[in-house]
């Protein structure tokens, strides 16, 4: 995730927010001519964890989650996790999920459907809260990529959480699937051109850099 925002900056300037919903939710946006990026919290990681316990790889289309209802106790506990109160830049991952979230799931008596529904509502609440905190202009566009973008129930909940503050926009499926590959190809081009391909504002480094190594084939003797 710390590498992809260069692509958001150069390839997708028409979007005020670029949101990626993989295992973790992260987003990038431009603020005072500086690209900001960080992990918001969870996305598909807890959903897949729950469905795999009943023998499914994932909840296709969010169909199971859609049939559930919010467990208010679990939702309140999730929303109070200390990570969400930390200022950006910040990053989280599987270890945090195992330590802080899995016990909440395991100790809940909610049904599978209610667990999934509650997690989606929680995810969308946190995403919308962070986007609204940036005080976007009405009509600002949020480009959504990652596996979560292919989950209609997730997208409906996100639109509800954002309300009129922003427009949720989905790119073609191929772009959703290949965005990271496209950005890494761009980084390669920038490296060859000796231009910045990693942003210090995202990684926390002291300065922008032109990272990577170019390997040229040996000439035949």
C-alpha cells in the first residue's frame, strides 16, 4: 500500500479519494499538494475469516451479510478499538486483526449472517468517518478498488454511510483486478526515467526517492 499512492497521484488525479478494499482498507488523497495515504482499518479480512469457518472462501456478493442484521454490542466494541483513534500516518495488518479483532468475533454469540452484516457496517462507518473528517466538497469522487469493490452489499453500505458527502465510483472490473500491477509498471517506467516513484509523505522517509534497480542483459561477447 505505501507504494501504490504514486499511481493514484499521477494516474487518477480526477478522484478526490482513492479507496482500496483488500484484506485491509486503505486510502490516499491529496491534501495541500501532498499525497496522504494510510490504513483505515479492516475490509475483507474479517469477512473471509468468518466465512471460512463455515467452509466458504468468501461471501460472494455479500449475499450472506445482506440477510443478517446489526449486532449493536459487537458494533460498539469494534468502533471503540484504539487503532481508530490514532492519527495518520498509520498502518495495520494481520497481526493486529488476530490480536484485537478475532477474540471479539470468537466471543460473540451472533449468527454468521449477523457477524458479516455487522462487520460490513462497521467497516463502512470507519471509512466514511475518515473521509468526512477531510471535509470533502460536495460531489467529491471516491474511486473504489480491491476485492471489496466487487461486493454489492459492501458498496451499498458504503454509499449509505457517506450519504451526500461523496460519490462512490467503481472502475471496470479489469482495472479493479490489475490496478496494483499497473502502478508497479508505472514505477518501473519512472525508475528508467530517473523520476520519483516513491513518495516520502506516504512512507515516512526523509525525502522522495527513485527506488528499484534496473538490470540490463549482458551483451554477447
